[in-house]
C-alpha cells in the first residue's frame, strides 16, 4: 500500500512520504499525518529475532513507501553505525521493577539522536527522488537536545544548511556548550532572549511567511524542519518502542501478545506520540503514561480537556520539557477528532489567537489509553536520589520525571503491567542537577569536575560526547531578540 500524507488542517494537497519530509510543515501550517495508519507485517515473535537496524526497516518501510528497499536500508545503515556506543542501539536496563529504555547512546547522548541520525539521509534521498536542486535550509527551534542532534546530523551534509535557535538562558550548561562548539561550515547556532515557545513560534512564522518563501526560492533555498513536526523525525521514533517490546519478548520478560505500559517524559509531545503510533500499528501497548514537569500544560489538558498555554513559564532541571505549546499534540487532536481537518484547524486557530482550546467529550473519550501525571522539582530530585540509593542506577532529570510519574501511577492503580520508561538523556548532560539530587546539596564545583565525580559514583565511563567538550572551542556566539530571528536568517543566507 502506498502511504500518502495529508495536513492536519486540510488545506494542503496530499503528498508522498518523501515530499512530506522535504517540506517539514504543510503549507497551511498543519502537520503531515498518514491518510491511513499501516499495520506491522511481521509478528512480534519474528521481530524479537531482529537487530535494531532490521526492526527499523520493518517499521520505516510501512510509512515511507516511496523509498526503495535499497534507499531505506542505505539510510538505516548510515544512521545506526559506530556513532552509537552500543551495538544494541537502544538497550533496556531493568531497575527497581521497571525497564529503562536507554535512548542516549548516540553522538549527542540524548534520544533525539535516534531520529536525527537518519533524518539527514532521508531528506537528501528525498531531494534526489523529487528532483530538488535548491539548497535545503533546516530551520529549527530547540529546547535543548534537538538542536545539537540536528546540528550533528546535518553538519557538512552537501546541499544543506542548518540554523538552530535556542533559549539563551533556558538550557543546561552542557547542552549549550554542545551547540555553540558545533563544527561544520553549514551550521549556525543563535541564542534568543526568550524561551523555547518564543523560538518555536518564530520558526513557525518564518515557515508560513510567503514573501520569505518567495525570496528564498529566488536565491536557490528552501526551508525544511528537523523538529518532530517533520514526519521524517517522528516515524523513526516508532522504531524504538517496537524494538523495546520485541526485546522484552526475546528475553522472556513477557509472553507474546502480553501488553506493556510505556511512560514518556514529554514537552512537545512527539516522543509519546510515537508510542501512540506504535500501539496503532500493532505493538501490544496498554497505557501511555504522559509525564510532565512543573510546566504541566499537558497534564492539565488530559485532566480537563482544555489546553491552555496562558500560564507562567517555569525554568526547570528538565529543560527539554519546558514547553507550553506542544506542537505534536495537534496530530493526536486530529486523530481523536475522527481525522477531521476542519475541527483541528478551528482548534489550532483558537490556540493561536487566544492561547487555549477545549475539546469535546467525544474527543476526550478517544484519550482513554492515556494516563497523565507530573513531577515538581522536588519530586524529580527525589526520583533520582531514590533510584540511585536503591539500585546504584543513575538517571537524568527528564527520565526522573517519568520515573516519578510512573511510581505515582503504580501506587494509585496497583497496575503491575510491565512498564518501559523512556530514558531520554544521559545523566552526564545534567550532572549538576543529578549530583545535587543524589547528595542533597548544591556544589560550587565547575561542571566538568561534577561530571567526573558522577562518572565515579555511577561507575560509568564518560561518553566521547562529554570528553570532547572539555577543549572544544566556541564557534557560535550570536544572540538576538525574538523579533530579530528573521533578520538573522536573512543575514546568514545573504538575502
């Protein structure tokens, strides 16, 4: 079956997978979704005998049907190679009764590597398939991890440039250093004097700016996105939930057909949406546990049916979740509205104009598989400390949010279903927060001294992504106001 994609808002024409990946965002401002979701062709038992790369092919081939087998396998081979420090790519670690799916073994030690290692190859292949000769400009906003993973993926890829905007005072010290030291003649990193939502809104405005689009075309450029609004970013994330289930089955932790729960720390909603899609294509997932931090806009949505971004924005120890506009939720809204573009467009218009919308009871009924919870800063620190004290296993603050919410759900529900917790970043990226949580006090030590101590107590060798930062020179030091983002893009591209 050929997989066709359409916009959640309905005004854009239907496109192939490769066209959707090239465009990133639909011309009407909507997000591309499959016209019909596929189903897995292999049984979970068959998948349990496969490597990560083989599993990736089985999943990606369902969604990216206009890529040949040779093209897809070439993209997969180029993505999941020695950039990852384990052959498993996404190992499962059992700790204190749950299974932590470690998604941080790639080049930038965060889960974004799982998709952003393959997206550049999918995109450049798509350009060739569609006869595109324009230079592709990846325009991206990041709350911390997407930026570095996208920069690393696209660095020096022929026919591309990448421009990343991040909140200057809204990422961890290691996250910022990873971005500002990025090599590559085609990479550009800009801090903004606002938060992630400001950066994301500014990027979306540029995507929807027809005059800018025309000017880009005249100069031989076209925009695309590496954020999870790009379907080419989202589909590879479905792979690791499929792989996690198959691995549990292979190791005898579950019986074939037995359901599992999945807990995901989320801000922009892409990672848990991938788990939702995994469930839809046939992975036996029962509950999707959505974990928020203090910026609990998603928790409130699931509790009340009202999405309201009109609230205080809080900087937390889990900065990749410090988001009040969860872009990927639009895809779920579309599905629970019965794939109704008009309903989705109307609700997104309300969000844009007034900052809030309310879904119907019928739509709320479509959320029955979702459980929501949130963790305060104190809860997050407690989760890190408790897991370390019990097991010696160290997790980062984002994973700790999910761990706390899972424990909270378990205590209230007594649901003993095997549960996979998405472990989204290495604790070394957030060593200060992690060490403060474990030791119960703050330290005046510099970041790399803390990282060394964390390595010692966790008995884990430092990944190259951290050791390389010690001496890496700063290459990007531009900072601008939110309203000047477009001006910076024009400057970079010489428009």
